[in-house]
């Protein structure tokens, strides 16, 4: 009988339909479990909690829609406008199995958004007269001068032009056990470009070098992480950990990788269009991108696996920060207020002079890792002209997969967004949709504030 051939044809058609369904699901609702899209299957709706000012209710609606559509899984957003907290929301799931809600107690890994925290604390040391952006790092750390690094300045380091974006030897967790030995390892590293000033993103290493500088000038010999936990929480109610030991584990949001289709799309676009892309460079083990983003990660742990690895216990001021949206927005609000406190009775974050120095625009420079020009300010803060929102330009930085640490002086907006549903580069459609509504309301609320 020929029935098996007929059945195989039906089976093939069914398989093709299922594959098409899966691909469509991954592109449209990537973070909704596939079974939750099937008929007669009930899955719990994402929970939303927190505060929103009546004028900003539309922000909550957008935030909730991102979660309900499966474009987000667990997330937080907080916003200050004109020194007032107008949004502080959390929603979705800290973990899917078992289901744990994403709440104000959840701590989210925000990757490179942590660089802004490190740069703010560095600016505070400039304010105290303990550091100078234009001074060679070797003034504070003589051993650093090895390998054509004698002329590298603090400003070079925070602007990703110090020539130490990657380490020649792949890092191991054991390298961190002895702080003095790790310090020597960093000092011995030759300049990546033979001493020639070159912009090349310091994804992992920048914070370790900042730690070595700060602990040499801090009267108590502290690292950036120790300073953040001791001073920011006490002074501002800001919680930001630069490592995560076992006691924090119950509060850590689980990271959810982008579906394979979502991960491959930008890579395939780059390959077939011939565009320069660090994602293509990552396929070559000798490339600057691979040596920076893979070899220079402790134990070469993939970025999406940091939370479930012991590597999370190692302090990483450039990439290993665990926080909440409120803490990001609170710091961003003070930066939007030119360093001044936004809550009466709290100390200023920076004085006017230091804020002006750290916020001085620097010449646009092409980054050989990111493969595009990067606009930065003297203190290492990004100037995001290419992501202007309805004509409003934000200063700050973003983190792998989606987190955003942005501020704008003109309308005094401090914005923090984080998510455990990682995509590609940030800001992405989720955070930009929120920012468009925030900017719209901020423009209605008050005319621009002149300095």
C-alpha cells in the first residue's frame, strides 16, 4: 500500500507548520513559553507592582504590554522628572520555574550599565583631589607604566582608550584569589596597540584597572564595590552590588537568553550585507572582539551565564553589577540635576565644578571593537546622539541585553530600565517605547530648564 507516503506527506506539512509557528513565536513573543501560546493552555498573567504618577499612566500601560506580549519576561522601570519620582514599576517573573515574581526586592544583573556607577565614583575621587583625569595612571600606580603604558591617563581609561581592553592571557577565576597577584597581572599587560592611543571598548577590564587606581588613593584602600555598598546605600538608598555572593542568590533574577532566531538575525544581516560588526569578529579567535569579550571574561564564561556561575562572586565594576531600576534612576536623576541631590537632606553626588569637568565633550572617536564612532564625555559618560528620543539626547550607558542608565539635563530626566529577558544591543524597542512616552510627558510638564 502507498498510505505511508501519504502519511509522510501530511507529517511533513505538519512539521513545517510547527516550525513556522515556533519561528513566528520566537520573533513576535520571544519570552512567552511556547506552550502558553497553545489553545486551552492557561499560564499566569505577569504581575505588575509599584508606583506611577497619574500623568505617566501611559508608561505603565506600555510596560505592561511589553510583559503581556512576551517581549519581556521580568523587568523594572523607574523615572525621575524635575527631581520627582514619577515611575517606579516592577513586573513579570524573576524566575519562571518555579514562578517567582519580579519585585522591588529583585536584583538584576545590568552588565555594562554598571560602568556609569564606576565612573561616578571615580568622579567623586576627582572632586576630593585624590585623582586627576589628565594625570598618567602611573602617578598613582607606578607599576602600570610597563609595556608602553606610561603616558596613559585616567581619562583615557574611562573613555576606552587606555590600550588595556583585553588581556593577552585568558583569565581564570584563580587569578583573582590573591589581590596583589592580580594587580601585578594587570600591570604587566602590555598596551594592546604598542602605546598608540586607540579607542577600543574596555568591556570587562576597565573596572579592574579603576579598582587598582582607587584603592591606592582611597584612605581606606577600598574597591569601587566596597565604596558603593558603604556610601551609596547609606546616603541615597541606592543598592548596587558589584559581586553577588551566596547570600544574594535568592534575590537574583534568572537570565533568559534570546531565542536562537533572535540571536542569529543580526549576525546573518551583518554577514550577508557585508557590514562591519563585532558579532562577525567574534567568530575569529584572534580578533580584538574575541580577546575582549571572551578571553578577558573570567573562565571565559558566556555573558548570559554569569549569574549561574561562581564568576558572579568576583568584583567586576565594568560588567558585574546587580541592582534595581530605582537605584539606576536615582543616580541618573542626580546627574540630570548636575550632580545635586534630588531629595532634601541628602548630600550632593558631585559638586558643580566636578560635574562640569566630567561632562566636558570629547572629540568623536571610532571604536575598533564596536565598529562605529563613540561619543563620550571626559568622565567616560556616553553621549547618545544617535538614539535621540523626539529630539532629546540622553547621556549615560546601556548594558548587554537591554538595561539602560540614562539622564537628560534639559528636562531633568533620570531613567532606569532593566530586564532579565536579554536581546541584543540597548536601547531596544522596549526601553525606547517607554522613553518616548516619558519625553512626551516631560515636555508637557515643564519648559526646558536653562543652566
